C-alpha cells in the first residue's frame, strides 16, 4: 500500500529535506582536490547531528557511513574512505536524514576542480533529466511517464540510464513503495495521487547502462568503467504538481 501524506506530514518531511539540502549546499565548496571522501563524511555527519537530525544511511542494512560518495565510474553506494579527490574527478554524493521520524533523501554530482567537457556534459544532462522527470509529476499522470521523460532526455544526449537501481517512495521509512524507474514507456503503471512522496533519482552513464557491485557488497560501478552521474530530489505530489522538499 502506498501512503498518502497529509499537509502536516509533508511539513515534517520538509524539515528533513531542508537539512539534506544544507549538506549538499555545503559540499559545493568542500569538494576540492586533496580532500578525502572520509573528511566529507565526517563534516556531513557533524552538521546533521548539530541540526538535530540523524544520518539516514549510517547503519542502514549495515552501511557504514553518513554519505554515499561515488567517484568517476562509481554509480552509487560508494563508501567514504581515505581516497583523496583529484582534479578532474567527478563525485556523486547521496545523503539522507531523519528528523522526528521523517526521512529526506537527495543526491548531486560535483566536479572536482577543472573537469573535461565530456564530464561536464554528463553532469548537465543528468541534472536536466531530473528536471524533465519532475515536470511529469502531477496528479493523474502515470508513474512511467516520469521515467520515460528522463530516459528520452538522457538517450537523446548519447548517454544511458541505469536499469538496476531506481528511485522510490519515502516517508516514515527511507525506502517505501512505489519503485520509481528512470526508464520505460509513457502512460503506464501507477496513477499519481496528491500526497504521494517520491525520491526521483536518475543515474546516468557516459557509456552503456550495465553495472556491477564490487566485493564490498555496496559500491556499484559501470561495467565499461566509464563515468556516471547521479541527481536526486525528494518530491511531494500536489494538485499543483511536484513540490521539491530537498531545497
């Protein structure tokens, strides 16, 4: 069963979402050559706890960290470590928070110093594809239309959408129904209703879409070792369209 949230519920989720956005905003200046992903993780956890929240990912099914930090060919679920960022890298950071029993979840991909044009275009198209998906979030539209809009934009740019990992519902749990694929035919599946809360998160590869999980059982990488980018927002379905909660 997919819960429909009240306006009071959505207000609770706004608090969690704003804290997610504060973390991601703060990383804009902190993602620099020479910084380790563990340093970014420690800063994010301190901020979340100082603001009265809890890191949603830390301890979730055994995940060891506050952030998912995925560098270059890593798609999602990269584990922060002593790895030092280098100029020319790109890093996707996914963060979740929990406040008063409500969850927020969002992701961005950042350039590390100066990056090449191909990587810059990958980031731009992925960010744009999320915006295309959000335009389809309206009462009465079908869930598959969200993924279709994302897929169309990505493939028109010559990139591919990851199939093995998708977005999800979110609320009192970090992952709820429904699943939100970033691909598919339009006009199919679940009709969107006011009160649904969705985490929409296109993961876009510069090369082909197949991926694999590393031996650490978390980090997902592209099969062809080409780069990947990831953007995500938590959004509420309203009578006026999508209300982004992670800003």
